[in-house]
C-alpha cells in the first residue's frame, strides 16, 4: 500500500531503539525524512546511520531529554516544519500506591504527559496552517486496563489521553489527526526487564519467564517493533485522515475487553 507520505518530515521521540525505532524505520521506509531524538548519543547515531543506509532518507539527530524544557527547545529547533509527530517516552518505575510522593508524580507527568503536550502545542499550529498533519502518541495498554504496580504510568498516560480526546476534535477540521497507540508486551528492552524481574522473583529461567508471560497473550507471543511501526506509519498516512482521537491497542489480545 502506498502511504502517500513520501517527502514528508517527521519528529520521532525516543527512537534509538524499541518501539520508537520501529516507528522511525517504518516512516523512513515510506519515504519520510526524520528528526530522531533520544537521550543517548551513541545508540541514536547508530540507529540513524542504519536508517540512512537502508532507506536513503534524510535523518537529523538530536540527543536530548524532552522531559526538560531545555531538551524540548533543542528538539523543536530541529523539528520546525515537520508534518508528523510521534511522541514516546519510557514509563516511570513500578511500585505500590504508598510508595509515591508528589515529586514522583511530577516526574511522571513531565515525561509522559506534559512533554508530549508541549511538543503538540509547538508543532500543531504549523500543521494546521499547512492543512495537513499527523500526531501519534505512544502511550500504554495500562490506559485501557490499569496495571496496579504502574500507578504513575496509569495516571500520567491517562491524563495525556484525556488531553488528546478533546484536542484531536478541535484540530481535525484543519487536516490534522491525533491518535494514540497503546502497546502491550513487545520484544524490546522493556520485555527483557520484565522477564528478568519475573525470573528473579520466582526463581525461574528467563525462557520460563517468557513462556509464562506469552501464555497470557492470546496471540501466544510478544509483538515486534516492526509490526508496531507499521501501524504507526499507517496512522500517519494519507489513508488515515478519518481516524481521529482514537486509542488503538496493540497487545495480541491480552486485554480482555469488548470496547
């Protein structure tokens, strides 16, 4: 399928690895030039060089922490005029409801709610002026089905989802769509960390921990960054202009819900 976005320009946050990298690769394959962002310079440059070599698109890299005002300023300086924004950030640490204080919530909000909002506020006006734009926020399955030990993530990402629900409907008439992707378990560093924790807590091997977790997923496996990226690229395509303010689960059927 021709996505119709060759020559467009995208900012993809946290795109040196994992789901963000999957999105960057899929957009590059569709002919989109990229501004790639991550905190670590070495991994970011390696990923960017690989994408340049594979797809021949222009890639600008910005090593910065977008949860900070300084990091946002650096990224936005390189991203003026982008047609596509993909926001992404690692989740806050797990814990119990009694563990978290105000500052823990502030850090979670800065990374997983306020930073995406700041990027949207900065870049949406240009998209609206040009009459076309796409925003995809990578949130979490926990927005749909809260995970008890991820209360910080539940809260911050749900707040972002509420903001998008209203904002998406205000900008759609200008040719700009905003949607959210809600990933379940994918074969990324996050899955390795979860399997490591389960392995240590239960005294089982990593393979056993993975088999145990896969058994809870109707698809029987972890997702891949490539199929996640392909979904993101479709939402950014010319074919997705009538999808507005939606939250799309990519979890292999793990969330048992009708709607």
